[in-house]
């Protein structure tokens, strides 16, 4: 194998090829020529379809198996040496058992198939905070997506050849049966084994598997944070620029917020998109938190994307994009629920919409596109040191109780807000939607170790950094008695972000409450908003339901004892005492 000087990589590829009985081995370079060759291969095999070339230039559609359209969390395992390290938030499997199972599944699985070796870098190539990985896969679909989502190919392999450590990911689509599907993570050794799935979150191993589950474990050892967070810059007309990170569960508006379009009342304001899904944060020499986006592209949920909700996203996916499980119009353009133009003719399964039932596009249908396609793309995304973070925002989908925006009283209180956030489920994972579940820091499906230890790591940053960002909780999804959203959301969310940044700069007041600091309506820019004053007051108030909410907080935290840091319990006691008073 003349393609690498790294003996460890060379031997692992050799062993994997022998185990899977792969017919051919292809070392990926990441070149445009290679990308087009793989596109042509998939077009020829009818696993990819070229879309309308007039409106959607060099865009393609991929359809996945109907049983393989979202993350399968119940088949995802953390294989740490000790079960207690994985915690009750993860499915655990003993490493020895997991490796035996993996060997059985992968044996002969690539017979008559090509084994692709995909070296990649998560984060800017020049950044000391980036990480390397290699994914072995039999899927051309995975390769072309990894080309878009990571810095993939020769540059990454060169770093590995220099002796830099790398995560090993072994993937095979198998026969796509759910019975055989397993996504196995070995945090101590930095390995991922994924079998019988072609869906992005299960198959693009650089994404959730490496950048969150493995990286969160590594971050604890290394004194940094690997988080399910967007990174966005906000610049006011005076040229003052702040970066914030925000954690939302999947399909709760991360991409919309990351590339927000300011409302008409905000002339001169600019939004700078660094990333829409993952942030790796470290403490800089000046004692501040800095963040890099380990990804190079967007793997976004497309239903609901429109001129109203996210014009930047709508425009950036009209060139060099890969769509997964969307519908098609009669003239070959992609279509999804929420799109205001066109009529679906063929649904996401390839059936005629006139006779088929259900949504035309799958609710978790996706687009993959380079970050540089976005009109609000920030060149700082390539900064080797990352961008300085002024505020951390947590948010979920809550139809009642949780205020529009809430400021923590301290770092420890902010960690509690993140640790106990809950959200109604969406189509991004298998299972029933609309169910309220706890999703700490939006990391419930992604934290690679025990949540109690994870929160302890978060708390430790009070001593690691001297200039920590303030922490906030937001909720765009409060509804009225008719089930309609009270807050308009989308671009108008900038009104809330403006208040947050005013607080960071000491330019706005807040009213103190037992659960945190709430905005005064006079400090929010509400110009031209058609919202009843009573509804607004409801959005920015605390009601008696918080007494019951704190009982739920209690019972949730108890699940992770005895590892819950004492600082969180102290914050719980303060809130309870305040509510009683």
C-alpha cells in the first residue's frame, strides 16, 4: 500500500480489507475529479439522480431505504471499559463483546465492493485544535458527503503521515436491516464501528460519532468542550461584533439561527455564519472561551426551509448540493413541505404523489452543501485559533412555561439551565414526535460519557477561564390557547439576541426572578411587532408551574447520582427557596 507512510493506518486498512473481503481498495484524495467520478458511478447505478439543471446546478438526489432515515439511538452504543463511565444516558456494551459482534457483522461484508479509505480533518487544517480521522466505508454516498462536510483527502493524510493521532472509523452499509444495525463507539481507543446504515448521522462518522461522542470524551481529558452548538457572529451598525454559540436539539432551528436574516427594523446589522451544528471550545491565552467549527459544510434538515424561514439556506442549496429523501416536481426540481414554489410529483420513496400517502418529502430529509455556499459565511471559520465567545445560549422546543429568554445568575446556574433543559422530540431521530424529553445541552444522544461527569467538567471551567461568557436560555416555541406560536421567530429572534448582547456589554437592565434574569419589555426592540402586550408579558414572566418543573428537575438529576456536581444541587436549592418566597 504505497498511499501512506503511517504503519498503523497501513496495517488497519490491510486488516479491514481482509475482514470485509473487499474487492478493491480506493484511497480518497478529496479532489474534484474524484468527486465527479463517484457522482457518475452513483448516477450509473441509479443510487443518485441529477436534478433540474436550470434552477439547481450540479445538484443531486439520493434516496435511502425507508427503514434508514434517521439516527437509531437505541442501536447506538458507547463501549467504554466500565459501564459506569458510559452512564445511564448511553447504551453500553462491553468492548470485548462489541468487538466480537463487530467482527461477525463485518466479516465478508464488502465482498464484490470497493473499500474507500477516507482521511479527513475536523476543523481548519492549520488549527492546533483540529482533529484527524480516517473512515473506511463501502459507500460512495458517504465519500461524497464527507468531501463536503470535512477537510477530506490528501491534506489530512499528510498530517497523519507526519504522525498525528487519528480516530479510526469503520463503516459498512451491509444489507440495511435494522436487526443488524449497530453504531459502536470505543472512546478510550478512539474507534467507531457502524454497520447496516447509510443515514448521515450513522454513516458520516466524522459528524456526530467523531465530532461529538468521541470528541466529548477526549475534550474532558484535554480540558476543552465538544458541543452540539451553532456558532454565529452578530455585528451591529457601529461595527461591534460578538460571537455566540447556541445549543438546540436537532430540527429546532439551529440552521435558521446560524444564518439569520435581520428584520427590516435592523438596518446595518450583519450576521456571520461560522457553523450550524458543532462547536469545539477551548480556553485562550486571554482567559476567554474560543470556538472552532470542526465541520466544513451543512447537513441540514430541509423541510420548512423557505424565503420566510431561511432565505440564505434556500439560496445556497441551489448549487453543488446533495439532497437526501426529498420529493421531486415534474420538471426534476427538489421539493419539500414548506417550500412555496412547485408541486411534488414523486415522493421521497420514488412513488407517485397522486396515489401515495404521507408527506411528499421525509420530515427528516436533508441537504449537504459546503459552508462557503452560504451568503453569510464568515472567513473566521478558517481561523486556526477560533472565534471568541461572548454568550452561550441553550434552547429547546417548549410550548409552555419556559420564558422567551432567561439569563443565568452565575456560571454554575447557567450549567444547571443547560443540564436540565427539555425539548419536544422531532423527526431527526426515530420514535414518536412531540414528546417532552430532557436533553441536557442538546447532547442527550451525543455525549460519549456519564452526564454527571460531563456536568462536572462544565462546572470546572469556572476555575479554568477568567473571562467566561454569560449563559442564556431561549424558547421560540411558546404557544397560545389555540396552539399558535406567540413569538414570530426566524429573523425576529435577532431582537432577543440584541438584548443578550446588551446585557453582555452592560447596556440593558433585567428583572431578577428565582429562575434567572428576565428582560424588561422596555429593553426589547418590539417595533412593528404585531404581538399583544399581554402575550409578551406572559413570554417574559415566571408562573407557578415552575414549582412542578423543579420537582421534575430533581427527579431528572437524581438519575445521575452520585456523580451530579454539588454546585448544581446548590443552584436547585436557591431556585426552590426563591419560588417559595
